[in-house]
């Protein structure tokens, strides 16, 4: 036989069991989003490169998959483009479309393009694949799904609270224990102001973000490398090492930031979210003894993206060693890049692939997450099949996922098929059963066999 | 404001209402497929061009969207490729991946690649978008969904019967009255043999396929143009003009084809499918007065693709002027192109976009096909919002899609939002309600207002 065909590196096929599990994840998230009044949209896989380029930094531009113009893509292209300017210049000449890199930029484009049809605030969710020409490695794919929800056109902090609730509800339904970490970009800005290094905010947050990974000394070294004076680094120490309850941390922060209006506003925002989240996830409301998932102020949380301007959040699974499984935050000017300034938004994104891994590791899938056939009718030949077909139809009408084996194959082969497919019930009709107007129903787990009418058969499989 | 951003021609954004309707279509098809024991898979959007090229004919190759290799795609490319050989040669040098053009070739690739993990017969379904660089026009898009089901590894005609049943069940659930047209490639081959033009089978079927569009004279002219002798065309006439019931048509066909073993086998196959379909869609089984959708033998049905070898089918909506809304057939060697010969298969594909158009034209969407918010809490400020939040949480826990307006905006603005979103109930809590521990619930359709407790509010909205 010829060499097996393959798929591009970093991409995946999903078989029936993986699909059932992935659908369970997507359906759960979709259902919670809808419960909170979010509305689903979808955008095309391909966007104009003018929409995508320059939105993800220089690195991001390189990771865009570009689509060769169709037809005679070289027409009108100056041949010197092939020699001078290198590949980026040529790519710009022969590609005008690219695959979407995330759901955020297409959403911003959607809001601006359809602004006349939308009622603000607009609460949208979107569950679609994205593509990145990243180097594939364990847990990193070139095609993967994002599950985003955003509210645009409102700067109310109630939106942040509701997104925290959604996170809590989704992971509660999954049975995954999580800690939601929260921070606020304004606090970070306040810190930078306080130490007189307002222009170094990005360097500082990037360095602080590495505390867990590289430790305090290395963070301090990195800060120094980035040109932050020793005295300022000294003043940063109590903040980097901050500990205690959320309340205690906030109290300390308010003292440290007492001269920074921006920093204090960040503290107010975090406090509002913490209080309201506690209110709506109280045990009396949720019926859960401990209330909602833990919400923890974490000043080392800075997230990579530079466009967040208010609250930022990230979710860690408590029982599995894995990176952030959900994240998000507030951005003040997402649609400005498309000529529609002043629209504040806040959003979250569930990492479906990592959630899939966590559910697998903890073996948390409910039993019902299977779409396999429940009942197989054995096929002994034309007459027997014709006898069975009305019962097959009746079983399906009763909601039972039912098959009749297509071919009059050997019994052994048909039973092997039932086993391989993990089908729990097999119905058999040979001469004896046909004469009696019955079926022999075999329970494939217990091995029990019963002679039953069609109605009894359906009742037994359903029970 | 800057010029509005746009999306590539031939692609579409789907807003909340369109999404609700599309999900209804996909969910219905998915649910029927599962009922019949079909298992869902998904394959990557990108396939290797070596998988795709040469599978759809020369025209098809041109319609593939090719993806520019990432990184330095010109490295190692002979500069003369830019000048000589033209665009196809250069494209082959700088692109190794393409977007899938249909779901059939990726499925064949999937079966061969995963053959060691699969139990045959394999009943799979797949609902994913495909991309074609076709000239966009009304009803034809460059990105659209296909909803395919196939059985491979079985040549039993029961599979054809079950696929007919699936078609019948899906359109019954949609409330769309259809006629399923059936033909058999073996009958067509028999006809070609009978008139001594076995090598002209493709030309003949293509010409016959146009009968409805261009009429008998033009079909005859086209047959003559294709080098079919006048005498043979004469002998084809009774077949092209065949009429009567399925039974009558089959009887005539059997006489005409009495010397063609292949042709008679085709008649047998069609008869088997017709009889078994009648059996399983009988009114006593379906509870539907007229039984299943009409199944009609139509010899002019030839379908464009050349790989069908047995039964072929196509579905026409009875109450809307539109092309085929579903089609399919039996192919004997789909996986042979990937080095795994001898695997027979049969499949169908629902045309989601056309079904969407038909449901819209006939206004057949059920009322429940809406995912809009059912209950909006008005927000008068911090204290009022805090008072409402527990009721918001309780409503959501009762399964009501609920929002609280994010900002303490003017009442008028919040009511306008409820109207624009078509939210049927609005809950209001001002000083009076708060003092009494109640809400005023307004029915936005009748205008009725009630003062209620949280429990009463939930009961009222649910009823």
C-alpha cells in the first residue's frame, strides 16, 4: 500500500470520541454565555490582510497565514519585487487575504462594519478556530478554537463581575476547581508613576509577570537591565512580595499608592469587582457550600498583551499543573484601529484545548458525553433485515440511537462490531424470533438475553 | 470617521439572528445523523496540497485557496520559476497547503490515515465550512458549510435506504415538503452499452442532466455534437422521455435494458431502495398520513461528479424555486486515490445555505429558534443594581436568559435597549420596590405591569 497520507504539522483530526468531548466543552460554554444574554456571531475564516496586519505586533504579523491571490496572482507585480525587499514585500504583492489569528480583531472589525445594526452595549460571543504559523509543540497547535465573550459599549464594572460569574459557572459545571486571579492595569500604572518610571510600565509588568517562573532575584535583575534605577527597584519590593488576603493586599496597596490617582482608581475597581462577585456567588444564592471559585488579587498578573487598560484576569486550575486556562480583561479603545474611537470593552476567552486536557487528566467527563449508538440490530439477510426495519424505525422515533448492521455478515463479525463501537444493546431476529413476532435483546455489558416485543425492547433500552 | 472595514468578497458575517437559525439547521441535521448511528469527525481547515490537487479536475484545482508557506518562502526557489512556467509553477514552489474544497476528499484521507483505529463499516458525519475561489454571485459563496454523512466499508443497499430515511426525517423536522429523486449510474451505463456507446457515458449523462434546463431538442443536439450517431440518439428517446409511476418506469427500463446485465442490476438496486424506503416510511410507522417524502425515479438525474457508481440522489423543495438542496450517491473507490482500494461508500450532503434560504422564504423557523435575552433588569445605580443582582442570579439559575443593564443610564435608554433586543420582560427596582423587597415586572408585549417577589417574577417569566 502507498505511503499513508498526512495532514499539515500543527493541525489535528478529531475522531468521534474527541468530538463528543469537544462538543460537551463548547456546548457548556455556549449555554452559559447565552444564559448571561450574550449573543453568538461568526466571522469568515479569511479576513483582508489590511484588517489583520499591524494588530499583533511584528511577531504576530509573521505568524499570519497568508492566502495566495487566486487566478493570475503575478499579473501587475513588478518582477523586481522577487529580488528586492525580500519575502514580506513579495507576500504583500501576491496575497491580500489571511486566516484570522484571533477572534478579537475580527470582532472589532465586525462592530465597526455593522455599527448601524447593533444595539449597544453589545454582548457577543464567538466560538471558532483561529490559525497561527507558530512552531508546533506539545499543547501548541497551528489551528485551535477560541471561545470568546466580550461586552463593548459599556464601561460599567458590572460587566467584569458578570464575566467572573461566567467563569465560575462554566468551571463549576465542568467540575474543575479553579482560582480566578485578578489585577488591574491602573494599579500597575500607579506603581510605575509612584516610582517615577511611568514610561517603563511595559517593562515592569513583563518582568513582574515572570516572578513565578524565574524568582525575585531574576526579576530584579531584569528590571535593572531595563534601566530602572536601583532606588526604584527597591521601592518596588513590597509590591512584588505583597501577600495576605485580598482585603489586606488592597489596604497595603492603597497606602503605597496614596499619591497616585490612577493607582487608587485601580484599587477601587478591584474592590468593586471583589465585593459584587462575593455577593452574587454567596452560598445562599448558588447553593454551593463554599460559594463561588476563589477570586484572588495577584499583582504579578500582567498578561502579555498591551491593550488592556483596566481589570485583567486569568484562571488557574487547582488540581492540574497547566498554564492559564482562561483569561481576559478590559480594553478602552479596541475599535479605534478601525476608525471608531471611544468604545470601551471587556472580554474573556476560554482555552478549549487546555480545558480538554484538564478534563481528561481529571477524568471529569460525564457519562452522558457519548454519542455512540445505543442499539444495534443484527442482520442475517434480506428477509430478517426487512423484518427488523420497522423496529429500527420505532426505536429511533423513541429517541434511541439505533443502527442495523448494513451487511448480512457472520454473527461473529457483527458482534465484534458492536463491541468495538461499545454499543450496549444488540437485537437479534432469526427464524424463531420472526415466527413469534419478537426479538432477542442482548445486554452487551451483563450478557443477559431476553425475548421481547418491539415495545418491550424499546422500554428496556431506554431504562 | 475612516472608511468602514470590510471582509473578502464571497464571505459573510453572521449576526445573532442568523446564527440562531443556522444553529437550528445544523443541530437538526446533527441530531438526525446521531439517531442513525453516524459519528461526528472534524478535519483541519488546511490540507496538504498533495492531498487536494488532482481530485476535483483541472477546474477544481484552480478553485483551491492556496496558503503561502510561512517564513522565508522564497528560500531554495529557482528565480526562473517567476518568469517561466507561469503562476501554477510558482504557486507549487511557494505553497504546500490549501484550504479544503469539500468534506469528501478530507474524509477519504482521514479513513486511510486512521484505518487502523476505525471499525468498518464506518458511519461518519461532518459539518464544517469549505472554501472555493469561485466567482461570487447570488447564493454562491467562497466560504460555506457542508453537512455530509457517509458510510464506507459496506456495499449493502440498506445504507442507501437509511440515507433516504435521514433525508426524509430532516426535511420533515424542518417542515419542508420535498421530492427525493433517485437514479442509478448502472442504469445509465446500461443505456450507453445498449446503444453501443459505452465510452460516451459521461457525455450522455451530462447532456441528459440538462433536459430540464435546455429542453429535448437541445439535448439531442448536444448528443449529436458529442459524436453520438443519429441512430443511437433515436434509441435514447424513449428513455429520455420516460414517464409514469416508479413501477411503470422500472418495467419499461427492464424491457429496454434486457440485454444489459449492468443495466438490469441498476434496476434491481433502485427497486430494492424504493421498496424498503416505502416499508420504513409507511404511515403506520411514521404516524404521518401520507408516509414519507415522495421518492421518484428520474433518469435525467446524472449529477456532475464522475465518481458515482451506483445509486445517485438529489432533493428538490416542492414549494420554492431553487436548485437541489441535498444530494449524494454511491462511489466504489473513494479511498483508492490514497492507496486503499476496494472500499465502497455512499454518502449525502445537505446544502445548509439553500436550506436556510428555503426556511426563510417559507417562514418555517419555529418560535423557539431565538437565543435572545428573556429578562432585563433595569439599572438605576449602584445600590439598586446591588439589590437586583441576587434576583438576576436566581433567574439565570432557573434557566432564564437574563441580563442586568450594565450602566445606570436613563430609563428611556434602557427601555429602548430592551425593545431593540426584543426582550419580552423587564424588571424594575427603585426605592419603592426595594423598601418592599419586590420588583415591578413589565411585560413588554402586553404592557402589563405587576409588583412581584423574586420567586413570582421567575414563575411569571417562565410561564
